[in-house]
């Protein structure tokens, strides 16, 4: 999957992408990094076809029906319990048979009968990620999936996302967290000033910036421009 | 597709029935106003003719329907887009129209329950003739066709450049305009045709009127059919083409 020479500006006139080129690897979890407001979510909106995706610039991406997309906010119905929500998602995604409490993963069983609105932000995100990861799609898009989660839950979420990629599915996510993307199963793309400034593995990123941690490498890269 | 729709409807209906506040604006308020109005007539010693009964019922049904459709169907879709529900659900189900119909069908059931309860109250108070009673039954059945059409009528709101914070202002104006226009009688067939095309309340009342009396029945059946079909097509096109992206920050 690649984006070639993509230019886009907001209706306010602000230019967001200028001749942007990006390569996404099928066998890695692709992570879009970059400061707030550089257009990471907008780029996901184009990839997912929420915004009109021109085939001139976007190559090799599956069509709408083959994409699962987790938006940044956690949009589920507050009055529904976790079990009701998961049952609905499974029904809509074509699950055959009767969905039962025992079909829930261990981390959701304890909160199965709690209403979505009564869950913490992290628990809501966990439900949503689990729901998304159960869909059978070719490409999965996650917008800051581990944002607001405690380190243990964030790690669970990232393991789930890695598991999707290991099932042979393509994954693109955005992130501001570095503790769980520090091995070479991840392909980093640093977006700033309308272009991808760096793309490669975490170890290549560290080497390029001469840094010992991804946070330092990120700050160095960010300060360059 | 059908299986997906059933899953969504089952989910939406359970939640919709849990939310009792919907019954306040589209059942309790009109019922209370109806009781006050009837009490005033009773206290003044006025009897209600069949024509008055029918006209009153048409007015109440129009209010219940337009407010119910706007609040429970069209605005729900609008809000679902603004808070990313629509984006999320569409990616799960694979089709925006599924989300729309999964919302429309349970809300139609709720609206019909409300109209039925209101009709029951009206029957107790009015003690209508068999003819009016039959009309109430026929009009209730007609609502199964009218509710989706009115919903498609109002789906135009979904493509207008309206932001969340100004939505209620526009809606209040829209409800006032549709009900006011619906209360005006136009002698001119041209004007009557125009308002039937643009105003869902006129469309609804003209449809009910077919079962009472209408001087140009063939013309009005043709007009209502064309307008109804046009709005079904237009509504479906709007829903399938509407943007998933929130307008809040646009």
C-alpha cells in the first residue's frame, strides 16, 4: 500500500499535505507518528474512504467494505452493556450462531453486564478494540488506540493489534505512545510539515537520530523542522 | 444483509424502549394538551362534530409525527455522524443505510405505539362514530408508509451545512414552519401542490384526507405517489452518499 505525491489543504486554506509519499508494509504494524494537528487522522480518513480517496494518489489499499476503522473517540451507545454491544457487533459482522458471555475475552468478562457509559475511558477503548479486532477485514485502521490507557491495558491493546497483523492482516495506526512500539515488528512513519520525514523500523529511527530512546528520537526529529 | 439489519434493530429497539423521555414530547405533551382542549370544550358545553374531530386528530398526528421523526430519526443520524457513531457503525456493518434503517424501524414502532395510545385517549374522550373510528384505524395503518416517507423528507437536513450548536435553532424553526404551513388551507391547486411537495405535514394531511373527502382525488393520488416515491429515492441517495465525517469542526 502506498501514497504517491498527495497534496491536500483544508477548506480554511491551510495546507495539510504537500506531495506526500508514504509506503506501508503489509507484514508490519504501520505506525503514523507526528505532532498534534499534522493530519494523521485526516490521512486515516482518506485511507478509509471517509474522505474521498483518489486512486491517482492511493495505491494498493482495499475498498471500503474490506476496511475496519477505529476512530479516536470511543463511540458506542452508553445505555448498552458491554455484552449487548459485543453481541450487536458480532451479529452485524456476520457471526454465525448465538453469541454468549463465554465468547467474551477474559478482560471483558468481568465487565460484561456493565453499561458502556459506566465504564472508564480505558475500558471503553478496550471494548472497542476488541470489537474491531473481531471483524474479518483486510485492513485495520486504529487512531490512537492506546491513548488514555494504563500501561498494562495499553500493552494488552498493542498485543491485540499485533495479533491482527500476525493473522496476515494489514494494520495502520496512529500513536503518541512509544513504550509498546519499540521493536522491529513496527514500521514507523513520521509525519510533519505535510510530508513523511522518516519511515523505517524503530531501530533505524534510533540510529538515524543518534538517540537511545524513541521519545528522544521523536523529539530530535520534531525539532529539526 | 437481513441478518445484520435484524441484529442492529434488536439492539436499537431495546435501547429505544429504555429511553422513556421520547414519550414525553410526542405522547405526554400532546395528550395533556388534548385533554385541556377537550375539557375546555366540555366546560363551555360545546359538542365536537365529526369534522372537528378529524381536523383535530390530523393536527395532533402531524405534530407527533414530525417531531418524532425529526428528534428520533433524523437528528439521531445527525448526532451519530457528529460523535463518530456513524463512522464506527458503518465500518462495522459495511453500509450506512443499514444504520439508518436500524434506527428508522424501531422508531417507527415507537411512534406507532405513541399514536395508538393517543388514539385510544381520543376514542375515550370523543366516543366517535364508526366512520371516524374506521378512519382512525386506516390512518394508523397508513402511518407505516408515511413515517419512512416523512423521514426521507427530513433527511435533507443531513446534507445541509448545519453545525451541532445551531441545529436546535434551525429545527425549532423547521417544526414551526411545517406545522404552520400544514394548518393553512390553500384554495389554489398550484399552491396546494407546491406545499405538498415541500412540506411533509401537508403531504401527510393530504394523504389522510384521501379517506375523508377530496375534490380532485385522482390528481392528488398521483401527486402523493410521485412525491412519495421521489422522496424515498432522494432519501436513500442522501443516506448512501452522506459524509461520515463530522461537520462540527468544518
